[in-house]
């Protein structure tokens, strides 16, 4: 298997929704063909890892990931702004490489910088402070003490609040100048490719020093990237 798949921003919530079912079907179609699945954040509308439980609506996708892992696919997970503290399930059951803030991986001799994208705007101090707080050890410990049902109710409320934001994000113009500056900085540090999620729009920029890819989303666009035979390509899935 030499094919690698990159996807982000499915914001899964209910197994009965179109994007959830489309993702299950797509992943099944890649079983036995996929060397590595790179998830660049916000696969879930909300995820925080408990030691001994997972949220029931996520069982189908978790079982699909487990079956892929059993068939030899490695899973690399970059935490997003909706899914963090991934917890023991991903580490112990999926042998998953977890990158809380993104990072560099090597793929067939290419240095690829992976990120969710929420850290690209280093001027957004309010968000960065909030992000740091949510990921702090005291908050992580406090979340672990909350009953799962209470956490899920809070997640549903947060989901309703964020749906408007997701719709607006999909229509918002890309901050291309900011993205390209971020990519050029990483390319200057020795990376060959930068891949990001978060912006809900698929895009490709061939820069002088290397390649910048945005993955789009798996909500309405069903876009993703493939690495195969040394080439990186954006694609759209239709069942």
C-alpha cells in the first residue's frame, strides 16, 4: 500500500447525517489500499477523551477507524479546535500518532508539515489564549471528572452555536496572504509541502519553495487530498 489520504473538518455529530454516512462509505472504499490516513482536525463536532468511555454517536466512525488499523493503515491525527485531549482510545486502540499542534512527517522522502490551521493567525491573541486554556492540565483533569452525558449536552449546545460559524466560514474569503506567509516560513525551514484544514475551502498553491494544500471540508464539499506515486492531488468524493 502506497496511497495516503488526508482529510479534515467533517464535524461529525449524528450517524444518520449525509456527511457521516459518506465518510464511512469512503473509508470503506479505501480499506486495504491506504497506507496512512492523516486526519487534520475537527473530524468530530466535539471530542474530548475519557479513559473508559466514548460518545455513543461516534461508535460507527471509531469502529471504522479500528477496522482500517487492523488492516494495516496507520492513523495520524492532528488535533483541531473541536477535538482535543484525544485520550486513550486513539492511543491504545488505534496506535495513533497524535500531533496536538501539528508537526512535520516524512512521506517518501518529502518533509510534510501538517496542521489544523487554527494556529496560523498568530495575531488572534484571544483565540490563542482560549485554546491554551482548554488544553491546559487543570481543564483536562476537570473534564475527566464531568459525567459523559453532561459533557455531551454541552457539546450539542456548542454545536448549535458553531453551525452558523461553519456556514459563514465556508463563504468567507480565504486569508491567502496569511496562509502563504505561514507556508513560506515552513518551507524555508526545510519542509517541502504544507497541508492544512480549518478553512473549509479546498485550495492548492504551487509556491517557489514548495506546495501549499488546503483540504476543504467533509460537510458539503467532501474534499480530501491523496498522495500516490510521489504526487499530491486534491479530490472530491461522490458516492
